[in-house]
């Protein structure tokens, strides 16, 4: 079972990192795993020959993380399979190397976790933790409709982070479509307007990036 390191007492966090380092992992690898980043989705592992296209100048700017230093964010949008998660994760790895606090989670897992936190009265603490992290990456946002609780949680997160910390969101849908999928139109519009107004928007288009990752039978 995966341990949520950020929720452990500080002395247990230290021991966890020490144990991981003793297993010959670098500090960067330990921090990246603790942040929820896939170790294979780095900038240097991106297949530049993939049949996808996006604004290269904007991407180059995003990799400087100047947007994060300014308290802005990034929306990485496009159809299924074009590599949005890889690009977002790569930004997370860059942030970790800069020693910025990073947390990445799939949207449905994030909201499920916040919902579960209500059962043990840790919702407020969890919101504070997510609000404080320097770079929050929400993957696969708005794949399915958000219920009343998830909509409220999304609103609270965006308001708390607005112009303070960077939020990166990947989605198959546009921000205008997000609003229609949330249960409370007023909260939805308020959250989406705040987020979109402070985010760079990188649109990725083309063929499925995943098809290039299919297993190949080795030749004799």
C-alpha cells in the first residue's frame, strides 16, 4: 500500500526519506516519488518524433518555471493520448529539481481523497496542505461530471491558491466545458475564471502519443 508521506509526522517523513536514500535512490528520485510523479515521464524521455504539435515557444517558457515563480499556472489541453500527462509530469520533475514542493494527482483520486477526509475530520488540514504546495498538478480534470462536494472542493482549492502558488491542469475538455460539468454553476464559473485568468494554455494536438509506446516483439 502506498504511503502518503505528506500526511506523516515530520520525524516519520525524515525516516522515510532516509530509508529511501539508503536504497540507493537519489534525493530527487525520492522527492519525485513522494510528489506522485511517474519516474518515466521526464523531459528527457519525451519522444520528440511523436506526431503531436503544440506551441514550442510557450512550452520552452513553461519549462523555465517562471510562471510558477509568478504564482501563475498552466492548462495543458488536448484529445486523449497526445501526451498531456507526460508534459505535466515533466514540469513536476523540473520543479522537484528546483526544490519546489510538488503534488500530482489524478482529479478523481484527489476529490475522492478530500471526500474521505471528511470522515476523519481532516478536510481542513488536507485543504491547507494542498493550498500551500508550490506546484499542484491535477491530471485528467473533468473527465466526468463533478458532484456538489467535488465542485466545492475545486472552488476552495482554486481560491486558496489564486496568484499564490502554481496550479497545472491537464484535461481533454476546454475550461468552458468544465463549467457545464460542475454541479454549482456559480462556484464553477468563479473557480474556472480565476484559474483560466492566471494560466498559460498549451494545446496539444495530433496522433496518440501512447501508440508509440506499444510493446514490440524483439526480432531474433
